[in-house]
């Protein structure tokens, strides 16, 4: 597949490197030639080109007209929209634009843009804010993601000593009236798809798929309480922070700490009624104590510096805050955040990558999520008539070791997959897979 990416910023470079590993033909273009000096570009087989993505001439030179997918992720929203419109007019099959205006995603406007040739728009800050609100609403989880419009749920939980699952093998968990399916285990730094004899140990992160009615059972078996979040501290008045404040329910009190005095005053004028804006440094322990950090249940760090975010979350945990959430844009820092026991990690690059993956898989895929902590992916696939996935019961499919089925929707009803489950054409299937298995999905679902 030929893919042209406009914008050699952090998101564009990450996407180019990631997609090149999938053996796609990648062209990365940027108006600033210096940003294209990538040390690993030759190893990753990325072709770079200096050019303006809003220029017909430069787009033609980059091969946008023959692209299966054109992605524009520059820092300028207007440039991204223009680039996609031009690339579509030149003949690009599908186009994706990164935006920062929520109004563009309204159904009437989205339909208009699609008519102009923009297949999809990414607003990572909005998606990140939605993940933060979900994490605050479910403080006992590391990951909580509703699948198939909420019919199935993926839950990531760190198992402590008090869990009834500790020192238990999967085969020992009663299977009658199946409550959940453990699709993956992260032990220390290794994530794997478990087998029937896999042992669950304290400190493991387990990934469950379940139905909404059995979320409480997962919580109970994992030994987790679910404290009510009434007070939240947010450090850094970024776009993600502002969108989070807008999405949080009004009964939650929010203290938004911003270091820049002028910015904090400006934001205070437009913030929701339940949000108090404070000018100060979120790492200042005296300030945190003065503002009542010991009474808070959640702390969210959203500055541009991931080291600052991680350290601030560690400080909050020392004061007894139950749920910490950190924005970590440097992928190398994510394992560090995990070792520091940060509750949830937000990464805009991975959010954008998951959205774009939907356009790369030839199978009928409606959603893809890349899990920051796990180096794994979750995809919602539709089984086609005659596809390999429908030919035998799951236990006889010889699924790769890095791929498992978490559940499916059949005739509108959720079903947790067992060994004797036989996938039928038209079933909507949840697939949990390692990074190495994404392309294998097509072999089973096409």
C-alpha cells in the first residue's frame, strides 16, 4: 500500500516509522527540510521529500495522486484540510486530516467534508480527553474501553495480593456461566496471550473482555474497590485539559493548575463553574497541600514535559491520591511510567495511529485501539462469508500465539468466546493481538 504522510512532526514521524514496519510504501513530506533529517529513516525504509503539502506541484511529486492513503498531520489545521482536499482531487484513494476544531466533527459538517474528499478527521486532543474522563470514572482500572457500542468491554487491571485470582492458573477459573475472558497478561515487562496453564501472579496486569453486566464481577475478582471521585487536580492548561474539564460531570470539583500567569487568568474566565483555575506549579508540594491534594481522588498531569508529568503523579500518590493519569508523548518513557505505578497513560500519537490503522486493514474493521501500556492492539472486525475465521471452531483455527479472540456480537447479543465457539459470517468480533499480529488479521477475516 502506498501511503503519503504530510508533516514530519512527532506524530508524522511516529506514524511513518510504525507503518513502514508493516511493509507499506511510505513517503514522508514536510515544508521544512531539516525536520526530514531522520537518523533511522534509511533503516525504516521511509522516503522523505521536502515540499509544501498545500502545493499541487509538491503533492504530485510526492505521489499523492497515486496514494492509497494520504495523511496530513502538520501543526496547522487549515493546511491539513487543504492538503487532503488537493490530494483527493489528484486521485488519492482515502485521506485523513488532523484537526483541532470539534465543530468539524459534527455530523452535518463531517458529511460535508466527506463530500469534498476527506475520508476521516482526527482530533487527538478530544479522544485523549475522553480517555481521561473514562479513567476518572473507573479509577480501579488501567484501561477501560467500551467495544461494539458498549456491548462488550475491555478492562486492564493491575492485580494485587488481595485478588482471588493470585496464584491461580487460567484453567482453574470456573468456566460455567462465563463472566469474562482473560485475553492477555503483562508479567513484569512481558505481555503475552495466556494459555490454559498460565499462572496469575500479584503485580500482573490482566486484560479482560466482558459484558457490561459482568464488569462488577471483574472488579470483585480483581480485588478492587471503586471509590467515588469527587475532587480532581489537573496540572497544565493544555487543549486536552480544557476539553477534559468540559467533559467531566458538574458534580466533580476540578482544580486546574497552570504555571503561566497570563494563561491561567485567561482560562479562568471561560472555565466551567466546577473548575477553579490556580496559577502555580503543580510540583510544588506546599501549594498542593494548601489546595487540598489530600482530599483529592484523582490527579491528571498534562504538561508538555513527560518527566514533569510522571514526577508530579508520583508526588500526588505520596499524598494518597488513588488515581493518577499522565500524558507521556515520548514512547520510551511509557515503560518508566508503568514502573512508577502511574495509573493510566495518555499518548496522542498512539491515539492517532489507532484511528489510521482502520484504513489500512483490508478486512471490515470499525475500530482499532493501540494500548499504551501493552504494546498491543484491539480491533473490531466483521467476519466475511467464507473467510478463514468462519471455517472451524476457535480451538481448531490454529490461531497465532500473538492473537486471540475476546468476544463477538451476533444478532445484537454479546458472546464471550470459548474454544468451541464457531464464528459465523456477519459476526462482529473483538480481536486482541500483539503489534506483530496486525497484518495477520486479514488472513483470517478476508
